[in-house]
């Protein structure tokens, strides 16, 4: 076997084929996942998925570091969301009763939003802003966290911004008591905001400059405990650059989707310590 390998390495074309085959093995399983997804799923944008168990552990460790909480507390918050059957039932019913039901799956999958939830549970924010809400899955997850916080005596309010007047249709029922959607250009909406922001999540226009301008717009509304999450930090350096310019710490968490072809996005985290 070793002698055969030596021969293959000496013949350029044979060695080329061997090397290409080796490299392709890292991706071949993805093709099978794509086929399964094409048959079983109806999603065509903003894909949803669960995270691997190891990835959830890394996420909990990251949030524990940022919030100065212990790991067990954070993992309990993550499990709290994933075991919330009432929320799961609400999301499935709201999706199936919407005009988007042809493009949605019959399963609630939160991905990196479990990190948003755990963070909101850990820091007990009075004000959360998320720019770019799309269907409103993140909106409902964050409002579910605020509901739990309220039961513990910590009141908070969620504000989502979106230029699409049909965005955020999932934010309804009892969860709407904890938040609302501000329609129009996100920076225009942020410019009118007066309250201190404890948790800010960017997921609107994916332009690097627009994202950076959002951070500049809300900069004067931040306090030393404020945390910023960047949903585009897997390809944008805007939050990292903003953090450097304002002496803030920056971390990045990379998603690892479970049994899904999509490579995952991530969470950029900007904070002070």
C-alpha cells in the first residue's frame, strides 16, 4: 500500500486525482444533506436548523464569559428555550396560519437565537433592539426571554425594526405584550430612539457600511453594561471595527448546524468588562 502511494505521488496526474478525492471527502456528505433537505424542507431563505450539542456547549461557554455568569446558569437558559413546548406550539401554529406557510417547515429551530435568548435571560435587559426582523422568529424568542425575566421581577421591552411592512408576523399573541415592530428604514427609526439600549442586535441591511452606521447611530444610547450582537459578523468586520474604535471587547461565535448542509452564520459580540 505504501509503495503504491509512492508511485501515485510520483505521477503528477494520478497524484492530482488522489489529492482532489481527499479534499472532496470533506464535502461529499453535504451533497447527501442537500438532497435530504431538498425533499424534506420547504425553506428557501433564512434557513433554520438546530445546533450540534458540542456547538451549544461552546455557545454557553462564550456567553458565560461575556456575562460573568457560570456555565451551568447559561446552559440552563439554553435548555429552557429548547424545552419550551408552549413557545414551540405557538410558532408552529402561527407559521401554518400565515401566508408564508408554503415556505416554512413544521418544526421550530432556533440556531444561534438560543444564544440571544440565553444572553437576554442572563443580563435582564430593560431595552432590546433588533434591526431586521424578517418573519420575527428572533423577535418571539427574545420576547419569550423577556416574559421569563418579568416573572422574576425584571421588566423589559423589545423593539424590532424592518423596512418591510409585512415583517414580524410571528410576533403576536401574548408575546406581543413584550415588544413591537417599528417599520421604516432602520437607521431612521434608531435616530428617533431615546432610551438607553441594553442589548442591540444587528441583522438588517447586509451592507458593511450600513451595519457600521447603525452602530454609530446608537452609540450614545449605550451604557457600560450594553452588549451588541452582530448577526452578519461571519462576513462583515463592522462590529469588530466599531469595537476597536470604542475600546470594546469583541468575540465571534461560529454556528455548527446539526444535520444541515448550510455552514452556519454566527454571533459577533461587542462588550465592555
